[in-house]
C-alpha cells in the first residue's frame, strides 16, 4: 500500500487496502458520507496549504475557515510503483476535521513520476484503488492531483486515469486536477492537458499565476490581462462550472541571485498608495512586485461575473485581510 512515514492512523489504510485487494472490492468505494457543499450553483472557494502550515497560515485558516468550501493540504506525494506517501501529523488532521473542514488533500508529484505511471494501465488502476481506500480512511471528500510538466503522451492517458479514479471514488467525491495557465488555441489542441476530456470526470484548477517569477525578469505575478486571457482560453475547452481559477495573493522580490516569494504583509508597507491601486499589481521599489488588494479584487470580480465553478487561494499567511472581505470569499451561507 502507501509507504507511510509516521503515525498510527494510516496503519488502518494499509489494513483496508489489503482487505480490498484480497476481495477485489473497492472500485465502488465512495469518499465521504454526503456531497460536498457547493457542488453546483454556488462557487467553490478552495484553500491550498502546506503540509505543515506556518503559525501565520494556521491563523489565517482558522480565522477564515467559514469562507472556505474545500481545504487542500499538501499531504500526499506520489512514489514509484503506483504508491504514495502521507506526510501530515494526525493531530493536524483531527483538528481540521473537528473544525468542520472539508478536506481534499493534494497528491503532488515532486519526483515527476506521473508521466510514467499514466502510461501504465495496471499501475494507474492500482493507484486509483489505493487512493479510494486512503481518502476514505482520512475522511476526505476527494483529492487534488497536482501533476505538472507532464509529457505529451499524458494528453490521452491523464483523462483515462481521471475516469478510473472517478469510478473508484464514486460520484460524490471531488476530483480536481491542476493545469497550467494555457493562453492559446494551439496549447488547447496540442498540449499535455486535454481540458475538455479532463473536465468530464474532474474539475480543473487553473494555476493562473507566475506570469513573472523565479525564472523571469521582474514583473506582475499575474496581471489582470494575463489572468483574463487565461480564463477566456480555458473556457473555450471546458464548461465554466468545471473551472476553478487560482488567484495569487503574494509577491516576488528579485535579487542578483534570483527571486524569493514575499507576502503581502511584507511588501505592502514598502509600496506607495498609488501603486497599490493599480489593477495589475503593485511595483515595490525597483525589484519587487506584489498582488495588491485592487488586483485581487478585480480577479475575484471577473471570476464572479464569468460564473465559473470557483477560485483557489494559496494560504501561506500574510495575506491581506481585504482579500477575505470580497463577496466571492464571504463566509459560506452569507449573502
């Protein structure tokens, strides 16, 4: 089963997996006891967070948990042989669930193993079965597949796996796949991610940020024009109800040795009031850019007007409090 590094609760996962493997059952396993809130109609707000969030991130999550529809901690990592490791402490799991968090953990691919796995049908199906067991043991509502830089062959095999995972998890589970910010029709037709096919069994989380970042010259994290063009392109291929757009809430500071991520709390005091009102983000000095309250507000307004399935935020701590006051991020049930 999955090689778990620590904690006893995941021992139950191994027991369940062995039972299912012996009986051949598990293809019909459903995750969660009821549908996730905001399955249709109302936009989803998904919060991504680290395996072990900082105290600042935990404070932000705690303060705004009622605004979050789905919480996605980076708990799972893909490993060879269709296996994965679990990297979170039980106390963290229990505490979030006790607060009412609807957990949809991230399965990341730090070793870039997904391409080979997707090409192997038996391994794909084995992973789908193992995930269904593990997610059920965790009390999760689904999974976020964060598999980046896939090879061209994944264009056909990735949707096949998403369908196999849908069968294993059942209709109520959330399956969310991250995709890059595609911005041309050619990328839609020939890229590694077939958005139309993926959007049938899964939702798409478009990582619509890092227009400028560690590998570029200084510039906006995601200008409004960049963000809108990405959204328009994605909606050519996928139903708007199946699309979640990532909204950045951070900045980058460039130095001679590269760029480092910086929070809004760190960069806002160094920016002028005029810069913070610009729709494409704020230039801070000569070597830093940060998403301003205005730029985040306009992205959220665009998402709301486009009636897409929702938005996603990386919660690292240090986000502006104004972000959470926007109508799209109002607490669940609030007008």
